């Protein structure tokens, strides 16, 4: 000092530290890469511009929940889902990284049963996760083959016939899946003969053969007698049931055989025997002893 030995007071001068806050987007894109905390003063996007929020990242199929102090949404929430900085500008005392947290979006899966009944109508799916648990429908005359993205033969399978999911949900919208059915069940056939024993009748024996298919329907039906075709119905074009009636006028023992095909080529058959006698037996009685006779 100008005066030797004079006592003076010195005053400290403090400058708030500036810390860089880096955003770890955890697979997201866009949004703010970093911003700054001027300690106990304000948040900045540059040294000149004060901010209260930042731009948030986006991630396909996910909702942004915010930036947290640590990964896995652990620690304090630093930036909320809207991008607003949720802590005071004295939070950090060093450069730091904050971590994005996302949750998968919810979507609805609708099951178009294509004529089936029962099973699951719809279910909630989460983006990036396996398609949800669901139960298969049933359809009379058909076996369930799974759910597909479309009804054409080239469509991708999303559920097997056992309702095991084959893919993860990667759509950003609600989805409808379509049941696929296969008629693997053959028609039901039967033969009825209007007598089971030997019969004398000149009008003949009536043979009734029937076929029923509740799946794809009948294509054609044939009736054989001892392996010889005697009646047929073709081009039934998916008719659910039909009947063939044949009158046997030939004497003897015959084996009748019905064969039925449905529209998917499934085949079934049935057999029945027919006994038919036209001419009555002939005979006479003979008395071999007219007298009462004791004998042993």
C-alpha cells in the first residue's frame, strides 16, 4: 500500500462453474446432445442462451419417459418426458451424463377368425416384444393352421397352429391377423341296407348310401357293388351332404362300398353287405313211420 504497514481487507471474487451435461439417448435419435449448467445460476444451451427445457429424442415404437441420473431410470429425474429440466441449476457439481428412458408403445392385435368361433378376439401388444398370448378359435370340419398377416398364401405367419407367437411386434399401428384353416377331415360316410338277413322279395333290396362334410364340402361320391361302379354323383361343388339310393334286384350276397371326396381331396369310405334271395326254397315232407313204435 502507499502507507507502510496499513491494514487492508481483500474480498474474494467467485465465478460460478459451468458444467457440461451430455445426453445418452439409449437408442433414440434427435433431440439435444448436450446443454450446460452454470452452477446456481441457470441452464444454458450455449453460454449466452438461458433455457428451461431441451428437445427430447425419439425412438421408433417407444414413448420417451425422460432423462435420469443413471441408466434404467435409476436416480433422480433430470429432464421429464416433455423436455422440461426437472432439477435446479445447482444439481451438478461436475460434468455429467444423463440417460434416456423409453417404454414400448401399446397396440391392439385383432384376430379375424375367418369363420371360426371362440378363442381370443383381441389382445394388447407392446412394441419390440413378442406377440401376446392368445387362444386359438375352432371351426367345424377344419383344423386351425395359425394366424397370418393377410389371407393370401404368401402371407407371413405370426402364430403357429399351436398359438405360439413367431415374431416380435414391430408395427407402429394396430394390426389385424387372419386365421388360416385347412380341411384335413374326410367326409362322414354310411351305407344302409333295408334288410340284414336273407329275404324273399321280388321288389329288390334298397341300398341307401350317404355322405356328409362340414368342412370344404363334398366334391363327388361313388357307390360300388362288388367293386363295380353302380352310381355316382359328381360336381357337388361343396355341398354339405348328399344321398345315393340304389335298388339291388340280383340274387346273392353282395358287398356295397361308398367312396366320398371333399373339395380338399380328403377321402372316406364305408362298406355294407347285402343278402338277397328271390326264389323261395322248395321241399317236401316224408313220413318214415306211421306206427307207434317203442324203441331205444
